């Protein structure tokens, strides 16, 4: 079968799967109305203190319909979890880690297994972050092993993909995104994990910690491309249920414009997440946009 024939056949399969999946399990990341539930995840990176973790929940404000996930350094998980449990009137907030080792145990000094993260209260784990790729040698093959290990342990990966400035300027953005996504998800299907078990974050590396931010149109273009690639890997019905985040220097000032894009389901927030008021403001902006 030639390339055009394969594409037509794939589209036909996707339409059939979408019809069969209406009202089925593929909506596991959706609200009761069928829309994807927005998600705002905070990546504290190597920042914070016990005092910050204990006081952080008091600065959070609920955002109707938006899921919040906090990913502090691992040593701050216990005090943060305790503070969240004690916070009056605060809806459930998820906890996540910033990395894991793909083995369940062993002589891996300084590492933490998926099972350890589960016992510490984590439901999510950030994988493939650009800083891990650039500074710690997390190549595509290693990221793929970590993704599979996380899913096997019942953790939800927040898989990060994104291009460097020189790659964007040379017109390689989509080639880079396709390669990173395809490599990270290799070997996952069939059967594929439920779409609610996997989150993909687009992180333009040139917009992380630089003060630069992708425009709403640039973010939408990249995330729409990623959703199409997910459809190719799994199905269109699957891709419609998966949540895609923007992760390049999102702030309360640009949250509404970014969140209004059809394929932006939330944010992976770095520096701005160190202030609970800013994180809450972004979640509220997202909630307001989605309520329209």
C-alpha cells in the first residue's frame, strides 16, 4: 500500500474507533461533559525549603474544574503532603516527582524508583524535561524506558518534548517533536495506556527561563501537531482524550491567551510556580477561559 493509501486507511480506522469510543473508557481524562479536564502542574525544580512547603498550601486558591499537581524536590514531599492534608477548604491537590529511575531497585546511588515515588504519595512524574536531557544525559531511549516504568508502576508521566532555538530557526521544530514523541512512546501499544494516564508537555527550550514565551499561535501549532502524532500512534479517539500542556515560561499574564487555544489543556509551570498566588492565578485564568 502506498503512503496515500496508508493515510486513508489510518483515517478510516480512526473514525471507526472514535465512534466506538463515544461514552467509553477513552474519556478518563475528561470532565463529565466530555471535555478534557485542564491541568496545571508546578515544577519547583531544585528550589524551595521545608518552610516554603509547609506554607505553600495557604497561598493556593481553588480553580473550578482545574486539576493542580505540585512537583517539589523529593525531600520536600512529606512536609508538603502534610500541609496539603491540613489545609482547610482546599480541593485535593496531586503530588508528583521530577524524575525517576526505570529499575524497581538496585545499586543506583542518588536515584528513586517508581515504587518509592508511589509510596511517597506521587501520582505524576515529569520525564524528559529539557534540563534532564541537556544536563544529565536523558536521551530519547532513556526517556522511553522511564515512561514505560512509570506507567507500569501506576504513575502518570508528564512527558516533555521541545525544540532548541537553533532547531526552530532552521525549520526543524516538527521534525524534533515527532522524533522525541515517537521515541518516548515506542513499545506502548497496542494496547495503549488510557489517555488519562499520560500527559504530554510542549516545552520550547528557547522559552524556558529566558523570559521569551511562545505566542498563543505558536503553542497551538505545536500542540495540534503533537495531538495529530498521538492519533497516528494510537488513534484519533485516544488523542482527543489526552491532555497536552504548554511548558514555556507561562505566566498569569499570558495564561488566558494560551489557555483559550483548543489544544492547550493546561500548563507545566517552572519559576512562576514557586509563588502559590501566581500558580493559583494561572489556574483561575484557565478555569475562566474554559467556562466560556
